[in-house]
C-alpha cells in the first residue's frame, strides 16, 4: 500500500523538525500508542493497540529515523509485531518545505502487513492505513500549531493573554 499527501503547518520548519523528533509528540500523535521510548539517534520502541476490522492486537515495534537532513527531510521506518494478528511494517519519507504561511509537510507512506491482518483484504487494510496516516498527521499538525481559534479565545478569557495563548504546548516548550 502506498499513500502520498501533504499538510500546511503554521509553524517554521525548525519547530516542525523539533516536533517530529520528540518522542512525547510522536506518542501523542500515533493513534492507540500506549508507550514510546528512545531517541532519534538510537530509534524508538513503541507499544500500540489497534483494531483493524475484526482483528484487535497490541503491537510492539521499533521505529528508526534515517536520511535526516535538518530541517528539510527524513525517512521514518518501522516494524511492529502483533502476535497471532500478524505484523505491520513500512516507512514514510517526510519532506519539509518553507512557505509564506509556515511549513508544507509532504509525506510518502508505504506499508505492508502479514498474518491474520493480510487475510482481511487489501481494501480494508488500505483504508485503515490511510485513516491512520491522516489521523497521525492531523494530530501532529494540532500539536505543533496549538488549538484552533475558538479554543485560543477561551484561553484568553481564562487569563492567558497575548500570542502565548495561541501557541501549542510544543511552541511554548521551545520558545
């Protein structure tokens, strides 16, 4: 299965780069992620619980980052084993391009599954993989950009003022 898409993120490439290397951000963005440890240099270990059609499994896996060109591009490669449910492996080539509004994050994802998961049929697996990628990058975008305007307005009303109220937790951490 292959998937290509892109997202406009309202943050500079350095901020997006820092977020994509942060295990706390990645854990918050991966749907079903129960734990994540490691570093960008040594790789990450993760535990993810997912249900694909009738098959539910807890996957343990490793994720490594390679071909890193700061703050322009990197390749994310991962493999997870879900016991009797089978395995999933794949990767994503991520490219960050500066724009007037922030950063254009483009990605090309390739994924493969085996075991019981492979028996579900390619349409179900492809749909699930697209949903997971879309959800990951939507969560990632929200983690970097912070809450939408109405939530930012609520934060101002609760005593936070100025541009600080609009920043996401990651931007506050880095600033």
